C-alpha cells in the first residue's frame, strides 16, 4: 500500500464533532501536554535523588538499578501495545486510565515502606506511562486539523525541552529542601495533585476518538513485541552493572529473530483480519519510515549525552545536584524557544527537512564548542562558561524535535494514530537504551578501574570529551539520514492532502 493509498483510506471526520471539539481542543492540549511533561520529568528526576534513596531507604546497588531500569523497561515494552489499545478502546479512555494509574503508582512510590515496594511501584508506574504517553500524540493527531498541527508540535517540542532539564533541577530542589522531613519522597508525591487535576479536567475537555472500524487486540503480537523489546533492552540497561555477560549478547542477538517472527506474523495477521498490533504498511510511507530511523539514532545521541553530562558535572567537577541542575537552564530555555519557532516560522519558510538538517548541524556545533571549552578549562570550567555551548545545543535539539514529530506523523491516517505514536515513542526509548549501553564504552571505557581521589576529576573530564566526540558523530549521521526525508515540495503536498483528509 502506497502513502497515497493510505491517505485515501484515512477516514474523514464529520463536521459536527469537529465543531464540538473546536471549543475544547486547546484545553485538551494543555492537559495532555501536562501529562507528557510529568512523564518526562519523572524519567530524570529519580537520578538526582538516588543517593538520598540509598541512604534513607537502605536500598542496595541492584535495587537502585531497578528503580531506574524497571520504569524504563516497563515503559518501553508497553508503548506499542498502549498505542494500539487507544486505537481500539478509545484514546481518551486509555489516557485517563493511564494518568489515573500513573498517579496511583506515584503515591505508592512516595509511600513505599521498603526498597522492594519502591521497585515494584516504579515498574507499575512505567507500565501506566506506557498507556498514557502514546495517547498524547494520538489525541493531538485526531483532535487538530492538519493546518494546526505544526503549531501544536512546536508547543510539544517546547515542553520536551523544558522536561529534559527540569527533572534534574526539580529533583535537586525537592531533595535539598527535604520537605516535612520526607527526604526523597516528594519527587514522587508531586505527581499527585498534577495527576488528579489531569484526570478531572481530561474527563471533561478531551474528546473521545478511536479507530473508525472495529479492531481486535493482537495478543500474539503483544507477546512477541514485549519479548523482543525485553530481550534487547534488559541486557542494554543492566549490561554495565553486570559486567556485560555473554548471555546478554545472546539475548540481544536473539531479539533480532523475535522481531523477524513478529514481522512475519503481523503480515499474516493483517491479511487475515486487518487487526495487527504493528501496522507494517506505515513503513511504506517514506516520511514515517525515514523519520523513525532518524528518531532512533537521535535517541542514541541523547541517551549518551544526558547521562555523561550529569556524571561529568557531579562526579568529575564535584558540583552539587542543584548547581548542575541550574547549569542546564540555558539549554532548556534555548530548546523550548527553538522548538516553538521551528514548526510555526521556519518550516513554512524553508521546509521541514532543511530545518531538521540545520538543527543537526547546530547541535553538532554546540557539542564541539562544549568539547573545546571542556578541554581548555578542564576542572576550572565555570557554569557561565558552559552557557554558550548549551544554548547552541539546546537550539539545535529544539529545531530537530518538533519538526521531526510533525514529519513522522504528517502522512499517517488517523486510523493508525495510536500505532504510529506507540512506535515513535518506542524507537526513541530503544535509542535511549542503546545510548545508555554505549556509555560504558564511550565514557567508562576511558576511565581506569582504580583511581585515586586526585585522579577522578581529570579522568571524568577526559571521558566526557571522548563521549562528546561520539555525540557529534551521531549528529553527523542524523544529518545524512535526513536526506531520506521528504523534501519541501513533497512535504507541502502531504500537508495539503492531510488537510483534505481532515475535512479542513
């Protein structure tokens, strides 16, 4: 099936629901964006509080690993299924179920009586996020006409920019303040008022949408995709801690066979009843297939950078979590500003692919500038000296994120919005996990095993510079991959078709 045929099959939306939703769609957008921000913050907020959790709860190193890894694994493994469930049973329904479950799991994390309960609650929290997050893009795709989605994805990119740095900063503040003597617990409890408000307002302002024809949940597909993702991501997540055992490489290699079996089964399932878990025909759409490839590699670069950046500042330079968090504020501001401007102003002017490629080059330039400053100032580098490279990097990331999401979804029919959204989030999580796995090679591989106190700082600075070189190379690869994305003329044609398909 070609992209034209997919678009032709995209169901038109009646004008009456569109008028009803019109008055409420911006309220709905604010609600789902808040939920997306809550998830983004929750992914990173825990890292800052780990020493407090270890000290106060008596968690072992293995349990600390699972507090972070358990969330990531449950989240990644459930994203595709969560997106498809939204298509079948209704995106609003799954979003409300997800945000309600996420809020409950946050309460369980905050009131955890022991490390084992905290680990179990974090796994539940990741699973609930996997139901909630795919519905965000799906609801946007189904609620807003094509000509408004650029503005919406610009706002979405701005939220991502804020979430990328707000998590560590918020975690540092909440932990340092030790509110009511609760130590680390407020990092989870802060989700309660936000989640409850999202649940109440979402039930009122979000308009329900689902696939226009009856679909069935593909249980075999769910089992295969979950097994394949766990076989790939579990060894990547825990490989460094376990010393990269041989079974981990066997598991990762075996995941290729599982994904192959998934593709074969999904083709047969689509031919039988048209209800596959993964809509493989989406990969025949050039903008979707190429955008997914870019998204995966981009996730690798982000996975490497954000972890080594934290280690560099807190362990290498000896900065407090609060200082490290405040140092990242220029990055967050620049990313949000560039994301908001990219889709609304720059894409109509020069085309989506040009903006995306410019973003890759700008981010690479920021990385190289950071590398140069780190090498020049070594341990004496100050927060204000990092501001310029971080602003350049943040602007580059903002120029990539918002237009990329818009490009990937530009030719996706509403019928497949949930499946497509789940895939977008899943490949980014896979890329992040691969990036985190590569940290042991590109960062820890440059650090000796037995370092004296005086050797730690210089070793971490050198390892950070090595990792930045890898991140710059990833940005170069992304720049080349972006040539596979539709050009300006093709994108404009796609947008026009989308507007017709939406009845706008």
